[in-house]
């Protein structure tokens, strides 16, 4: 569901590894979504890891990226590909008994076993695009911040991106309230809207108790083509 305000809407986020359903909701609620990967990489963050459910509770799937933090997200290389098979075997172990495992297992097996991912950004963006288009039928246009030759930083960079995409509506995650100022947007003629991640419906999930903060693959394997029923942007 797009914002009701007339105009072109965009969202801007760093790419994450198999992100949760809320990430895909914000994608589906705008006309264009910009991957903002020419920013500082932070280790042990959503960029290279996410959660899946197990009988012992949520567990991390973490891509080994080394300890160097003096890199942009788009500069993080993945020379050791052993993690791909390890992650797939974990996904298989904990989701093979889910209701829609057989329907989607080949889709994800191809991503993990038939591709050689050279960089974190390349992997994340490909996963997000594929899940959006091929499973959730999201029509949003994807862009990459590196297209725009940006010169500003932090909040100013967001405004620069908005202007260069000719957008009039910016949908932001709530964490940006710490540094974005609504008056800056209104004075530029841009409508600033905040994503609300509260009050999601629970769905049939393996290994109770229920947890919302797990990867989108949990929703897909458990409810299949009904995933949209448990996402805000499709209501």
C-alpha cells in the first residue's frame, strides 16, 4: 500500500542479509527503493546476519566478513564461500518440516548453492530483489545510491538522494528520528512519513514462542503465498 499523499515516494536503506518482513513492507510502500550501500560498514549488524527460528530459540545466520570496519558496505568482499553451504544446511535443518518447504526450497537452494557471491552488497541486494519480485510480487523500482555520485553526509545525504530521484515523499524507518528534522523536509517541499512497525499479526510459526524479529524466510516457509496477509503494506 503506497502512501496516500500524491507524488513520487521513496525509501532509502542499507541492504540487509535476508531481512525481516518489515523491511519488505517499507519496500512495497514506496515507488522507488534506494539501496544505500556506500556507507560505513558496521560488523555484527543486520548487514551480514539475521535470525531464524530453532527449537532452542532464535539463532543467528552470520556471514563471515572479517574484522575490518574501515570499509563501506559495498566494499565488503566475500572470499570464503564455505558459509553459503553452512547457511543452507541450517535453513534446511530448521525449516524442512515447515508447511511450504517443498514449494520454496529450490528457490533458496539456487541462491545458496548455485551462485558465487563476491561481495556482501551484491548478495544482499540480489536476495532482496528476488524475494520482492519473485515471491511477494512487489513492483517497486530498485535503485542504488552509487548511481547518484553523492557528496553530502548523513541527513544531508538523504536529502540529496531525495532530490536527485525527484521524489516528493520520503518514507523513513523510525530510528532516523534521532537525526532527521521534519522542518528541513517541509521547507524543501518534501513530505516526511514514518514507518510504523507495530501491531503485526502473528502467523503459524515453528518452535514457539512466537517471534516477529526473524528473517522473511520464516514467514515464507511457514505460510507460503499467504505471506502478504501478515504484512502491513498489502492490507
